[in-house]
């Protein structure tokens, strides 16, 4: 697998995430676009590249081998990655003085995760 084969899906997912999250964060931050863009820029590469790597190497597959073990393994990884993203983005937003940063981070990340899963189900993307 080439570098382009690995980066293109991430870039598409990153763009999708930014299209969803940046407007939410801009609203919360009174239009501070760079701060809004920075939140997911910090977390998205870690969620996309590091969490799958960590779970593939250090977390057992789950309750049973086969399809059900992989199902729970994937959703456990998603839950861990999203918890990381919400926490780090909330800290980022709070550092810029945003009140209720955790709630804004929950809203933005739940929106991008939900719309991303819906889009994947409907269109196979991202």
C-alpha cells in the first residue's frame, strides 16, 4: 500500500470532519476560524492513524473470535478515539476562553461522527 493509498482516505475524512465541525466551532467562538479549524486538526490524525494502530497491537479482539469480536473491537476503538477527541478539543477550546467547551466539543464531535456514519451507510464514504 502506497503513501497516497493511505493518505487519500484520511484527507477525505478530514475534509468531511472539518466541513461539519468548523461551522459549529466558529459559532461557539464568534467566528474565530483558525481556532475552530485547529481543534479537529489536532485530533483527527491521532483518531485516524494512532487509535487503529494501538488497538490492532495492544487490545484483544473482544469476547469471541470472528465477526462478533471484530464488531466489538471496532466500536470500542471508536468510543475510545471519540472520547479522546472530545477531551482534547474541549481543552483546546477552553484554552481560548470558550465557556462550556466540553459541551461544544461533544456537539461538534457527535455531529461529525453521526453524519460520517450516515454518509458511510448511504454512500460508502468517508
